C-alpha cells in the first residue's frame, strides 16, 4: 500500500512539474525556469531547520559530549546530515543568485544570513580537529568549497559578506586537502561519498575561482599520479547497487579539466573506449526499485551525476564525437528529473542539489 501511495504521489509530482513547466528546452539544452527554481528551492528550505531524523558522523569523546546536532553544527544541522545541509545551502544560494524573483527569496536570504553567520562558521570550524579531523572527508569538504565558490562568484555585498564568513573553514579544508593528498597512497574509486574524483572536481573549481594555486597544484599532481596512466576502465561493472556517482565518469570529467584537448582525447580513448563506440550500451538508465530506501534511491542521483559528467566530457571532444554523449546525458537527465520529488525524505533531502548541479554546474 505504501509503495502504491508513493507511486501515485510521484505521478502527481510529475504532472505538477510538467504543468508548471519547471524546465524548458532551447538549443538542445534543458534549462530551469522560475517555477522550477522555486520548486527546487522549496526542498532544501523544507529541511533546513529540521533537526531530526539526523545521521551524525562525528566521534564523541565521552558521554558528556553527546548533545543535539544544532549545538555542534549551528550552521548545518538540518537535512538529515551535515553534507546534505551544506549542499542544500548551495542550492538556495544558486537559486537566489540566478532567480532573484522566486517567491521564497526573502525567506532564503533570511535563512542564509542566520545559518552562515561568522559565529556559526567559527563554531563549525572548531569541530574539525582531533578525532574529527577527517569528518566529512571527502564529500562534505568538497560541497562546502562549492558553496563558498558560489558566494564568491556573486557580485553582491551581502553574498560577499557570507563568503567572508565561510573563508576560515574553506581555508582549513584547502589545507586539509593538500595534506590528505600528499599522504593518500591509492585513489578512492567508489560510487558514494568518498569518491576521490568527484571531490577533486568540486575542489578544483573552487581553487580555480579563488586562485588557490597551491591547492590546484596539489590536485593536479594527485590526479596525474592516480589517473594519468589509467586504461580500460571497467565501466561495465557499474553501477553498484548503492551508487550515486560513476567512478569512471567522474575521473574522466576531472581529467577533462586538467588536460588540453589534444592530450585528453587520446587519454580518454584508452581509458573509456566505449564512449567512442556505443556509450548507451554500457550506460543504461539506472533503475530505482524503492525510493523509500535511502541507499537504493541513490541511483536517481547516479542518473543525474552521469548527465553532468557526460556533458563535461563531450565539451572536450570534437562536436561529432561529443554529440552522442550529450544525447545520452539528456536521456539520463530527463529520466531523473521527475523523481527529484518522490514524496519520501530519503531522496527529497538531497536530490534537488544533484538536479541543480546537473542543470547549472
């Protein structure tokens, strides 16, 4: 009965989204409309101050330290876990920056001002030490830097003040990244939070934006050390049942940023030859059988992340070679977008972030 209810709710959401025209298509590209931006913003807004259910990942030294999440995460205590709260904030910044007339604009600005205050970020920073020095490495670090980047790019005094508030924690993560990469012996090739290539993708964009050359050099050195000689990626073994990222495609996306086109194409042809023959055969739309299961619903995210990877890879290839990848990216995006709102918190607390990133990286 519950599954039938969720199916009907999903169909209603699809009809609502279609009626509201939350996306448009022009020049072969799917774009978010004002109505779509308002809808996407509504999902993180719904959980921004929702303390429970909450999945903590910190280490408590003794029983006296056990307390409510808001007491040690004053900025990012909602949306089920720390990283989901962080990229929920990123969605709100993104929507407010690019769609300033959405109905929730005043509320979003108020919430961001309260959550991303100087005092709250200083309190957040205190946690990342001792036994919790590696807390939210890699995924949460990368999304926080992406949040900071979005504020830095926004030429607005209010946004710049928030960017200044976030700077101490960003500098901490930048330094922590450099230290971590110098000690990491092997790449982390998984389809979930600790995927190294995904984290480096987001972190590279931040480093490039703020002109952190030390961080850029560290990322480039690590990427070529781990991935420079890779060949014949076993993409036929993807996806895993819990994946929301493609290890192979995230790696290819990262190297597209670090290599000139003349070197990238030969590297990619050795690494993922299937992309040059029949990419649709090895990258079929991922199936989700239960959107109330927090792990199984990850595959909706995989369809979205494949889309942004395929588009990025295509941009570095000659037009005719990139076109099949762009078409495949579009199919993944169209399959995933109706499921951003499933009616269940397991997916709704985070999928708007992935959909936004797929549409507006």
